[in-house]
C-alpha cells in the first residue's frame, strides 16, 4: 500500500517538474523523504528495552510440577546458546508456578524448586544473548491437576472457589481460587513480587487459562455475580498490582475472553463456555493477550478480534507443524499493528526434556516423543517466521 502511494507521488512529481516552480517540487520531495524515514510505530514501543524491536520470538518453557526444579536449567542454558540465540529467539516465558524457593511463604513452595540465585543466573545467561525472561505464575485457575491440589489451596483451604459439580467430573479437576476472598491477593502478590525481583522482570505472565470453576453458586461471595464480572475483577486486581503499581507489562492467556459460540475452534478449552467472555470489555487494553491455538485451521479470527478490541496479541502454537505454520501465516497476514510476534509453547513434563530434544539428546528417559514433536514444531515455526519476514505483509 505504502509503496504504491510513494510510486504515485513520485510519478506526479516527475510530471510536475517541467511545469511548475522547481523550488516547490524540491520542498515537496524533501517532505516526502522525511515521511518515509520516520520509522513505523512498533506495537512494542513503551515496553522498555527490547532485544529486537520488531518481533517477539518467544518460547514458553514449563518449569513447574514434574518439570520443576534446577535440573532443567542445564539443558535450557545449552539450548539458549546453541539453538534459541542462533534462531533469533528473544523472549522466554518461564512458567515456574510454585516450584520456586519462596521466602515470604515457605509453606507454598513445592518439593522441587529453583532458588533466587538460579533465577538470576538464568537471567544473566539470557542477557548475554539478548533474551528477555518473562516469569509466569498461573493465577486464578489451574490450582490443581486431577486429584492433586497445589500448595495455595492445600495450605489455604478457605481460598478455594467451591465447585458446583460433584467430585470426579472432569471440569472440577481444574480448581480455582476465589478472587473475591479478601486475603487471597495479599498472599499471591507476595509470591509474584518475589518472582519479579528474582528474574529482574519487566513483564509478567499471569496465566489465567482454562478457568473452569468461577462464580460458583456455592460461593457466598460470588453467587450473585456473573462469571465475566468475577473474571474481570481478578484480571483488574492483577493489572492494578503489576502495571499500575509496579510498571510491568502484563500478559495472560486469551481463551476465557473468547466466546465458544463466536469462534470455530472446536470443543476444547481454547474458547469459553462458562460465561467469562464478556470480560473482554471490562479489562485494560494494555494487557498482551497470548492467543493459543494448537489445531490447524484456515483462519484464526481471534487474532483479529483481540486487535479490534484494542489489545496486542501474541499468537501461540504448540506441536503440530502444519498448525504452527498456518497460525503464523494467518497472524502475519492479519497483523493490524497489534501482533507482537509468535510464542512457541512446549508442554513437556520431563525437566529440560524439550531443551534436551533441541540440542540432540535422544535418551528416552530424558526425551519423550512429546518433546521431539514440540522441538520439530519449534523448528518449523522459526523457519516460517523467517520465510514470512521476507514477504511483504
Ligand atoms: Zn467466590
């Protein structure tokens, strides 16, 4: 578009040159040059130091639960040096959850954990390669898996949003805290603050995907409120703390903001069926929405939707090569100025398993098929990003 305008103006100038005052043509030409030399506004401006101002090329690393603890750090550092940096990765989202040596709440630390020193060493290693580390702590939902409750709800039973469905039903197995409990933020924010300090973070990912238990009729605080209202309250409290008070960039997963009736993504949890989607109009627009879709589609209309609503969007794929390529192409073609790049998720349970796969380790105890698939899709994504970058969009 811009090129065709430039060509038209240039042709017109040439045509005019013989007919009107040459000084006028000269001034017009200088004006045109000054317009062309002004850099386009990047969606990342105002977010602090960026290793690459044009694109967030990110990898999401699981460092919690089974994948938690220090053993994953060795292959991660090796992968940073040998693979991430050469391939242009400039952001790592490091999902650490409760697997950190929290000093403010020792009771909330998982058995396997990394220390503040481990975090600082990782950040320092990344800094050498121009890679930004964004820590992640899953907020609100994902406070359990199957029959295992995570530390917050084990130690503070009163924080749980009581599920409506009987035990054993699938959706009750991802449990939540109640964002209206008057004491929950005090505890959670102190954990978040420790991660911000340990990782010297200028951005924080709050998770908030797959929040399935919300605004329960069994909760005396929430029962008269809508799920969207309660979800937005949790988002806004986190935004107040992270963005307004601490001046960080806030990131969250996008699935609870997408109405399943509006978006043809299938029956999974990547869209909301529990009434949270209207929250999209109740939360600040400076949050970066991580729009995850792992299946192959011709179109990913949520990428446009989030931008139309005023958000920056970070499309995220996983382990399907065709899907990853399709998502990246669609996002590039439908970048209205708010697509910040691409985030490769990995979801490997073995500590360091994804990174071992990337650097060529094939021992089955370290590297699962899941890790190999994620590594293959990561490579495809990097190729696609390079290919797409060469084309006009
Ligand atoms: Zn509640």
